[in-house]
């Protein structure tokens, strides 16, 4: 079944004409029909369009197109509902966008199309990417493929579940505080958050613009490296994108990590960490040592303040970004007698509880009299956190941590305790505040029940090559990534 292959495997078969893009696409659709009624990763799929794209890829292959020039030719990839795909619904997991369809392609989608990918499906997410469990979607609760009673993580829960369920070859998500890495960890795949500015945000609906990045969720480190190479790069439509050339991230995946220095932050291996997770991460660190890496303890002294700073900065930015959903320009409109009432009614009906909570929080921390005490102070803490990392990277090539303090929790377990939910982000949000890159990859399972555990590697700004190299060496020396849920 081509849907079960990695991208490297599928492109080899497509190149040899052992399988067609049409067969690959149809095997994904068959899989989705079979399993997604329970998993609920997808919000919608335009099947005719998917098959038409596949036929176009087959046609191109027949006319001599190849994977050197178009590395994703005929590869079905799916997209989180927060990235604009021309003529497809764009809801951000929210009711407020109504029947909105995107009039244009995001830059990453343009790049994927140029590389030959079949871009299909809208993947479930927490509303406006606010959440860690995908339970904040206005539409449906996605289940973890390893255990239907558990959450897939979030906010890119649909993306992670779809990759792990073999519904697609890879998926794209967004990460503002962990939303690619945490669901990748909880479902058992690779999730990469690039350095802030490595990937264009043009066409990504903004949650917190100074933290948001788009990145891939994939079955292997090599696939993630290939996808980053395709979507990375400067874009004149996103002034925060970095004008550095994009390296060939797959070129240096040779399993060699001898002599690399890894830092284990002492602030991360403490209370609240599930014993199963801690054990798996320690075993992974030993494995990295066996492969020749040197591991030293480091300190990231401002870690304790990361969650507070994040939930001030992210909500402040969200309160401004979400002001545009006013019932005039996009989607839902609840009619009223005057404009103010129209805004209030539309926003009251369109936004869910968590989004409202964050808009209110964000408006509060920016209000006059409180701005200095909250927002300004959080910005200063953010600088200290970034400095912690830059200091650490003077001594080490990468940092290794758990991705999430626990494995996947039960649906409903934390939904009425926002603070408990926010604490799930403790290991991931600092990377966004610091603007550095990070990835999560499978490093084991809890026993009873058997649930995936993620290992996080953090790298310096534009240090993707290094963390991919380390992740690849680890992955190739273990077999965690080959285990599949019994769906
Ligand atoms: N879980 C975090 C939050 O709720 C991060 C979300 C994200 O990265 N989009 O904000």
C-alpha cells in the first residue's frame, strides 16, 4: 500500500514506474475512508481535485519529469486548516470563518506545488491554533491513533494523527509554542519547527506573529529534511523571512555524530515529568552517547518564566491579529441593527471559549496601566530566555530534552483546567520565544498503555542541519519510527 511508504520510498517507486501517483493518492483516500470516521483527522477533502493533481503528476512523469528537479512529484501531502490553499476551505478550526475559501495559495503551498506535491485535505486543529489537544476545534475531536480514548496533542493534532495513521505521506502544521512538536511526540512521528524566519508565513493565518512558524510532520527525519528544503527560504511577501540560502538538508544525513556536543538542561528533567518519559529520554541520551556524541549538563536558568511570558506575548498578539474577524470581511456574520452590535454578536457566536479567553487576556495585558507590568516585562523575559539559549549554544551543538512532560492524556482530562493544559507546553515554548529551531522524534513508548514518547532536539538559529543530522543518526540506530498503531 503506497500510503504506508515514506516519501523517499514512494518517490523511488514512482521513478521506477512501480506505482503511479494516482495509485498513491487513491490508497490514501481508501485509508481515510476506512479509518478517519473514528480518528477524525480531516475536516474536509476535495477528492476530485486530489485525483486530478495525481493524474497531472503521472502525466508529467510520462513526459520525463523527475524527482531531481521536482523532489515531491506525485507525493500526497495534507495541510492544517490554518494554511491557505487556493479555492479550498480555510476555517482555522473555527466557526467564525463560516464558508470562507482561500482566494490564494500560501507561499509554502506554492513551493510544494512547484516541487510536484499533491496538496490535499484540511486537517483538524485547535481553534486558531490555541491549544495542546485539538479539543478546542469547533468541529470535532481528533483521536490519537494509538488509543481512541486519548488526545492526539495539539494544536496540529489532525496533522500528526493523519501522518501516523498513514492517511498521507506527510503533513504540514504550524508551531507557535509547540504545536508541531508536541502532537508529533504524542502520536509518534517526526515534527520540525524551523528557526523563526526560515519558512515564509505568507498565507498562514496569524495567531502570534512573532512566534508562528510552519513546518513538516513526517514519518522519518529524512522526509522532514526534504520537506524543509522545499518550503524554506526568503519570501518578499514575508518581511521576517530570512534571506539566507536553504541548504540541502538531506545531503549530510550520514549517521555521523561523533564529536558533537549535546546539552541536557538540568531545569528540564525535574518534577511533573512522567517516569516513563524520563526513562525513555535518558535511554535516548545514552544511545546518542554510544553513537559518539558527548553529553554535558547545561543550565537554562529562565525556564521557569517561559510559560508566563509566552501566555502574555502570545495572547497580546492574538488579541490584535484576531480583531480582523469582525463579521464584515470574512465568513460568519450575525446581523444586527448597528455595526458595534454586529461585531459583538458575530464574535460572540463565532469564537469558542479558549479563543475568547485569550483575546480577553491579551487585551488586558496590553491595556494602559498594565502594559508595562505585563507585556513589556514579558518581552524582557523573552530576551533573557533567548540569551539563555545563545549562551548554551556557545558550549554545545544542540540541546536534548523531552518534548512533552507526559504521553497522550485522555480526551476531556484537562479540558476544564486551562492552566494544566498550558503546563503541557513547558518544554516546547521556549524555542518559539527564542526563535530557535527544534524537532521531535519518536524515542520509545510508555508501557500499559503503549503510547509514543518524543525526544526533542533544539538547535541554534538556522541550525536545522545539525539537529536533523543528530535526529537521523538516532533514528537509524533505533526502530521506534517503524512501529505502527494497530488501526
Ligand atoms: N499549546 C500552545 C498554545 O496553546 C501552543 C500552540 C501552538 O503552538 N500553536 O498556545
